C-alpha cells in the first residue's frame, strides 16, 4: 500500500508541474516568436493527459484480487504505459509536422529573453525527471517510469529549443528557421524515448525473464528457512508494483505430507516478510 500511495502522490506532482509549464511555454512561445517553445508547450500538454492516464492506472491497480482477477489488477500498468507511449508518438508527429510547415514559411527571429525561460524550464524538468524516476524505482512502477521519461523528453525538447534559438540569435537573418529545426530534432528524440518506455512494459506484459537479482534474493531467503534443503525452478512475473513467484523448494523426502505442507507455509510467510514487493507466492515441494 505504501508504494501505491507514493506513486500516486508523485503523479499529482507531475500533473501540476506539466500544467504550469505548458502555460509558461505557450505564452513565452507566442510572445517570444518561438515555435520550438510552442512545440515544447504541446509536449507538456500531452504530459498532463498521460499523467492522468497513469493516475487512473495506479488507482485501478490498487484494487484487491477478486474472483475474476486472482492475481490482482496490476497488469493495467503496462497497458497504461502503452497509451502513454501513444501520446508521446502523437505529440512527436504533430511537432514534426508543424516544424516542417514553419521551416517552409518565412518568419521573424525569436526574442532573446526566451532563452532565460528555457534555461529555467530545462533545470525544472531535469529535476522532475530524477525525482519521478527515483520514485518509480522505489515503487517498481512501469507507468511511473514512463511518466518520468515524459519529463526527460520535455527537458530534451527544451534543450533543442535553447540550441535552436541561440543559433538563430547569434547568426541572425537567414537563420530564423534554426528554432524550427530544433523542434524537428526534438520530435525525433521523443520517438526514441517512446521506444525506451515501450520495451520494458512489453517485457512485463509478456512475462519476460528480467528478474535475476530478485530470484537470487528469493533463493537466499529460502535457504534460511528450517527444513528447506535447496531450491529448483523459480519463476517471477511482475504485475503493477508486485512480483508474483512460483518456487520449487526441496525438502527431506522422508518427512510426512503434513510436515512438507508446514515447511511450504513457513517458507511463503518468510518470503513475504523479508521481500515486501512480493505478491502471490506459490510453493511447490520437491523431495530430496
């Protein structure tokens, strides 16, 4: 429960941050004659919608297991991540389209003061990225990690805008479109980041083997339980912020079924106590 509450608080921060930045960027881009800043504002606006999606996913994933969902509702997280990636790709396509139109259309140079706005935005978004990424690691949330990368992609588009506006201002007439080229390159970075977000979520929903460190920890904890002589197969799959485990534990083949049953319960209880992020643990007893 603590992980879920932490993740939800972090998402509220993302929504407020992106909303405020979208307003600042949009106004600065309009009055400062910078499409790169307007593109940045568009990216921040999509961040708001994607953060609301993540918030919905996190709240839905908190629902307890029921008859139709014996493993809980955690798989909503990677599905929400796919939708977030869709928002990123759509925003990148829109930014690229508008950038190309602006490159073809003559316009004035951006205002110098827009660089000051961008400098503050870059610092703000990078701090936000690090904060949200740290919370995503603490809570094992793939959708929260996707939200963190939204902040990083926002920082990247701002860096590109800063470079583009700087080139336009330094070289002057004839370089007005440097700002628009910067927005176009930023769209490419957003597409690349979309893949970085999409790939782990796909692995999660396909039950890809990604948890060697956790499996090693499970084996070590298991060997501390009286009566457990060793472990064989150990499969881990992630759903939301929880890891579900199937473990084959070896016990003395001469003990009774009741004793073996008691050892398996003791092993399950120990794993759940010592490794808080575990969800459902299924123990299969093997005679040795």
